[in-house]
C-alpha cells in the first residue's frame, strides 16, 4: 500500500514554536481589547483608561458608549489631544470590524506619545452585545455611517 503525500496549505509554513506564539498573542493583547472587556471594566467602575469614540461628530452625537469622549480620528494632533493625559492608556473605537478609524487613531495617538488599545468590534459589536448606549438616537441610530 503506497502512501500519498498531500500538500497542506495550513502547514506549508510550519507552525511557530510555543514561545513565538506566546509572544505574538501577548503583543496582540497589548494593543487590542474587546467590547466585553471594556464593558466589564466600566461596569466595575474601573477608571484606569480613557475611552474615545473616533467616528465623526454626528455619529457620536447620535449614539456612543456612555462615558466615551469624542475625537474624530482625522483630527488627532497635538492641539486636539493637549487635554489628554499621556500616562493614562486610551481605548479607541470606531464603527466596527469593517472600519479602520480606530486603527488610524491608534497610529496618530501613539505617534504623539500615547499608549493606545483598539477596541475590537467597535460600536457595532457593543450594540450587538446589548450594552448600554447614549445619544440623541441611542439604539435607533444607524449601525454604520
């Protein structure tokens, strides 16, 4: 009986060592958080980070996470961030997984010397989880803009 060698796209590049995998995912978690972790901290009264909604002003006005500040990602510069504490980590969020506004905000904020985590899922997944929102339209606001 002959054995057939089959090509594997999964293992074409071998899996990394457990140590390399550990470093990779630890590095990833240093830069990202998710809606459930943010909601947990807020519900527990944790006040060790600044939550910033980086969508446009209209979207923020209509619906945002309670306690979140607003700073449109395209307007991040030294002047617009002068009021923020560089010793306090920032959690930035935008629309959702298909939006890179929080990623762009993290680039701009980190270039200015801030520690930043991107909240994966954005306001879309915050709302899908049924977490509280506030704003002029609240839960009636569009999920994307």
